[in-house]
């Protein structure tokens, strides 16, 4: 849609007995863990991977337990893929793609972490380490970011896995920040044709702040755009910060409503923004990764910043939908 353009769409249900239309799959969300084996101390021994719609994370599961395929839920569009570590790290990573086809079902099947090297479909292109990763949930406390690490329990559910929209919901119970505890519902979603992941949080007991941002890398200087009423704010970086050997160009960005900003800050590992939850405990933001080797991807820093500026305008001026009843 162009600015101020209007379109009238007619939506109908299939008639009884009518075949469903075959839509090309352009988004995906999945969660796959091993079954048929057992935990020995904190490692899962034996078993085979099975895709599931729901998982209550076992208390034995930590990073590198070999239990969850590529370590957590994954989601993708025809542009880019992401994964979230469903363990005490609870951080988000980027899968760069060289194809528009869906690829997550292949990832981690031919060796647990083979995706760290270039594959025919692409690769894991970002180093998370102790950082906020990209758009992960944290809180800035005592001069550093605390990701959602100390919890009473965690579960995760795939809520949509459609051809043009996919999402999943992670619930964190008893997230400990300082002397307080908070329950968090985190819904992440993606649309076809888009690099954007939408993060919608509901947080109990009004934490002082929710902090998110992007990993620090000397090869990719920080870009801060503070936004206004006509465009959303963003933190971004672009440079040779990918995990490829040698590193190649990767752009990272997090978008947020400037009205929700408490302050911009950083710690040893991350560039950060502190966001204020609404009175109802809601926090709303987006993030994206853009790898130079994407099919028909962004090839320069100038084009990346131009793209971010356009996204910032679109987020501040969303499409409105009016539903009219049947005549």
C-alpha cells in the first residue's frame, strides 16, 4: 500500500466439500526436542528429535544439553530465520538464509551444531555469547543486563505455523530481578516477506525496566535513531560482524516506540535501550537481521540505513483495517 492508499478486499469461507487452496509456505515456527532417551546429570543421552507444539522445559535442561534441536524454538520468513535459546540464556540468534524456501526443518539434523558452518541454505551468522543477542528480553540492573536466567519454570508453545504468519509463546514464571519476581508472557511472530520479528511482552509486578538491544562488535559501529511521532526509534549496527570465515556484512536492528524509552545505555557486551512497560505491563518492539548473502538481499550500509528508516516510518504509521459485515 502506498501512503494513504485504500484497498477493498473480500474474504470468504470455503463452501462445504470445497478443497482448501494450496498456499506456498513462506513462514514457519517449530520446536523439536529428543524423545526416547534420558537425562544423565544435565545431558540428554540417546533418543531422536520429534517436532512438538508444546514443551515445559525440564529442570535438567541447560545450554548444550543436546536435548532441543538448535537449542530452542525457531521461526523464519522467506527472508531470514531466527532461533531462541530455550535454556538459562534465553537469548535470540540469527540464521542467515541464501534461499526463500523454508529451511528450519533441516537445521541441526546432520550434526547438532553444523549450522555454525556454511550450509547450502545459509548458516548461523551471529555470535551471542553473554550479550543480549538481538532483541532478547532482559532488565538493566546494577550496571549490567540480566537476561531471563533465574526462573521458577518455563514453557513454550507454537501458536501459529501458517503460510504467511507464524508465532510462538514462551511463558517465564518467577523471573528473579534483584529482590523481585516477575511472570512474563513473550509472544514472538513473523510475517511472510518481512525480516521483522515482533516481540509482545506481558510482564507482572511492574519491573523498573525491560532492556533489549543488540550485541556489541568492533566491526559494526552503533547507529542510534531516536525517532519521533512520525517514525519509530531504533538501535542498529552494520559491518563485517558475521560468524562466516572471513566475516562478512551483517546488519542488526531493534525498533521501539520512542514514547516508551527510559534511556539508551550499554554494558560490556551489548548496546541497549531501557523500555518502560505500560500500566498493564505490556512491552512492544521489533527486531531484524539482514545478511549480505540473502537472496536479493541488502548489500551496503547505506542501503541498510535507508531500509531501516523506511521500516521506522511504517511502524509508526500502521495499516488500519475496518471490517464490514456481509450485505
